[in-house]
C-alpha cells in the first residue's frame, strides 16, 4: 500500500468516524469537565490528564518535522509553527493554569491520546510526506489569498480561545464553588466561546494548508465540540434561565 492510498483511507475513514461521533455526542455527553459522572469509571487529576492527552500530538509533529528534508521550507515551517504553538500551550501551559480539583476519566484521556496520535501522524504527513505541491513556491505561497486569510483566522481564533479560557478560569474567587455564567469577551455572543476559538484555529489552518488531510481536523473538531457546545448551552439555560442566557448562540455568533 502506497502512502497516498493510506492517507486516502485515513481521510475518508476519519471523516466517516467524525460523522458518527457528531451524531453520538448529541445523545451522550463526553464525561469530562462539568459532565463527568462516575459511570465513566476511574479518573485522574485533570492537569495530569490534559498534559498526557495533548503532549503526544506535539511530540509526533515535532518528530516528523525534525526528520524531514523540507523542514525549512517556509509554508510548511509557518504551518508547523502555528500547529505547535497551539499544542505547546495546550500541553504544557493550559493544564497547569487550571484552578480547582477537577478530574478526568481515564477512558476519556485514552480516547484523546488515540485521536491525537492519529491526527499528529496525519497533519505531520500532510505537511511533510505528501505536501501541497504549491508549497514549492516558498514565500510566494504565503501571499495567496487562502494562506493570508487562513493564518489570520487561525491567529484570531487562538486569541479568542486563550482569552475565553482566561475568562473561565477567573469566574470564581479562591474557595468559591458556585457556578457562574461567563459574560466577557466572545461569551457575550456564544456560550462556548473557547470552542469558537478552537474551531476558527483549525478552519484557518486547513484553509492555509489547502489539503484534504488538513480539512479532516476542523471536521473532527466540529464533530467533537459542536454537540458539547449544545449541551453546555442547554445546561446554562436550565441553571441560569432563558433571560440570563438571552440571545447568545451556542458556538457560532448569530448562527448556532
């Protein structure tokens, strides 16, 4: 089996699985964060779990980059840098800024590790093993409309994601266990602003990369986060009331 055929199978197989996950998560809430229940089994400290879950994709991408003769080709280098910037923060910064004593089920962590290993292989391969032929243009490729727009969308999404996480972390004062409805930043428009930011990141990445493999990532991100945003929106309405939530959408401002 050639690498091209393998990646074709991966693209279609992962896309089909994303559809199944998308539908399933409207009926079963993934049991981490505010939806964790004992039914999900053994759990470990949230900070450790997030680090263990996110680090593999950072390391896989780093290894593929380090072994590639194309490592200094500018389009790949920029996209590699954006990808690693997200996952460095997600692996080594975000978990250790968390407050509270939340736990994550080991089952959820293992599923996350599995996806991240596959996705790291796919995205690294899409940049360095089967790259977009137009990357050979070098710096000129980065002046294409899709590269410019994609990078801008990624960076805006990154800022929204980081700021939204900051807002969530600072909802409570030390020792406070009450629940609050986030109000600042993009939370004025959606109840899952952090998910909005992450969706924007990977749509921007895929737009800039312009490969089928890259587009699998935002498809999977949407399949995972859109149903969860729906569940969070529903819980906020139940907990705080329709008037408090107001006209906020779930994850896409003014749309959904």
